[in-house]
């Protein structure tokens, strides 16, 4: 089965899935699930390695613990967190896709796209009608149906956390919404 992809029937974290369900990438059987406390250090390292390269915003351990219920992780067959993404509900039927990161050696293999799909499905089940993201990688999100907008088009409620951002008030992220 080398080089083939195998999609899970359902692996939303609501109940344990049989071994082997997930996305098959090369010789790695990928598990997708809600983040757990044991994943925080792996998530921290993954996110902040990119932040050190100014590719994404840093996240503190405190922030990761506070938002653990927002996150879905991709875990390889060695138990290593190799992908993460979060869905942060901001307001009535509005949610942000954020904290998106995939291990550098595994990019462009569908892991990030699968995480985003699962986050959008989760949001849709909650009743979210509008998804947005603030990103330095608009090409990735464009492939998933997001379009660039001006930041001013987003509700003011979105900006409440910006005051804690190291780039405030000079935000250089690109605003996008799912269409």
C-alpha cells in the first residue's frame, strides 16, 4: 500500500477508532484526534519552531493548555505529533481556524488539509456559518476554498486577543474567509 492514501470513515475523537484508520502517507499510518495533555509539548515545539522562523505566531504553553479543546492533532505511528490545527469559536456562528502547523518533513502530503477539513466539519456540526483565518500562508488556505479579504471586513470581536500578540499593533497576517 506504499504511496496510497486511505481516509478514515470517522475519527473525530468522539470514540476510539480501530487501529489503522486515518490518512495513510507513505509508510506512515496517521492518526487524527482531539489533542490531549500529553500532546502539548509536541504542539509547543512544532508551533514555535515555525514561529522562530516568523512563519507563524508563537504560542505559550499556557495558551496551548487553555485552548487544548480547540485542537486536532495528527500523530504518526511513532506517537509523535506531526500536525496540529485549532478551531476557535469567536462569536455567534463565527470561528477561526488557527495554530496550523505540520512537521516540515511532512508538508505537502495532505496532513494540514485533512486537519482543516476536520476542523471545518467540527465547526459545521456546532452551527458555525463563517470560518476565517489569519495566516502567513494564503496559498495553503486558497487550495481549501478560502479567499483573501481585508482585515476591516472581520467583526471587531475578532481582534480582542490581538492586544496580547507580539506583532500588535502592526499585524502583517493575511485575513481570509471560507467561501
